[in-house]
């Protein structure tokens, strides 16, 4: 039943995409909605993309739609004008997106649900990634089918992810190679972290997350061992915090 519903919505979105004229150019100050379904690592990697939108000559206003966890990561970013927590239902998501009235929707990760919502929300411009040079389980037949109705940008697998995210902005007239990532936080978060993290004179507290959102992105344990060895060689007084979910506990 789930697959049947997705197929029906996919066909509906495809037909609906012919009912309005899409915009092929951007205007100053337009609102860009970033559809982001990635996990923590990918969320950090899209921050250069967010900054590039704000710093461009068009002065885009950026809103992000994604999970409640990622909201905590991006909430205090000065280039994020708003954050919308995504719902499970497609109809509810369409209502949320239409309420934001974005001129442009940019999808960061191949996702059929996001693409259906984007088309049925009727923005002026939709940009979505097309994975090349590798395998992605999210490049489904239905996603590739709908991809023909939007502006698709090649997203190279096994290449530096922050730059690939920046490349999604090329249809908006933005060419950037500045992949410096930026994370901001509240005073309350800083206070909580200070209580939990030990710091000594001349040393750093380093956090290492072992898990990945998808098994194809999971780093081998041997790689983490090599990373730790390099860090300790630089300063054996640094304190390492290794964290993750229940699945990573044994690792």
C-alpha cells in the first residue's frame, strides 16, 4: 500500500508539474527553502551552502526544512532565517512548505518524498541532485522519473561533500569553492557543554562521532583508530570524547 501511494503521488506530481510555468532566473532577496534529510555530518556540510546563499549578490533568504535534531544544529546560524520541522505525512509537509512561500526549493539529498512535496508546493524554481559516479539507494526509479521535471545538478559520489552541496547553487547563479563550515550555538548549550567537557591547560577537547546515517557512509573502525593515533601524536594531552547511538556502543 505504501509503494502504491508513493506511485500515485509521483504520477500526480509529474502531471501537476506541467500546469505552471517555472522560473529560469532568480531575483534579489528571493526566499530559498533547503530540503535537508541528511544526518548530523551532512548538516554540518551544508553550512557553506547556507552561507553562500546569504553572501551572494542576490542576498537570498534561507529557510531549512528537516528533522528536529538538525534544528538544534542550525537554529543559531546567522544565515538561516527560519527552520521548519518536517512532518511524516506528505500532505502536511506540502502545507508547511506552502506556508513558507519559497521562490526556490533546493533538495540536498535524493529523496522521492521531498521531490514530490517540492513540485506540489509550486515554487518558481526547483533544484535537485542527480547522483553520478557511484551508487545511491535513494536514486530510485520514481525519483529519476520526477527528476526530469526539475533542474537537476550532478552530485558526484566519493567527492568532497561540502563542494557537491555548493554545486547545487549553480542554477541560482552562485559559483563558490569556499567550503569552510560554520556552527553556532546558544549560551545555554555552551554552559551545558562546559559542565560536561573537561578542559586542561594547553589541551583541547575533541569529539568523534562513530556512526553514519547510512551504511554506505560508515567508516571502518580501523580508520577511526588511525585518526585517533594522529590526533594523539599532535598533543597527547588532548581529551577525546567518542559518542554515538546505541548501535555504535559495541564499536
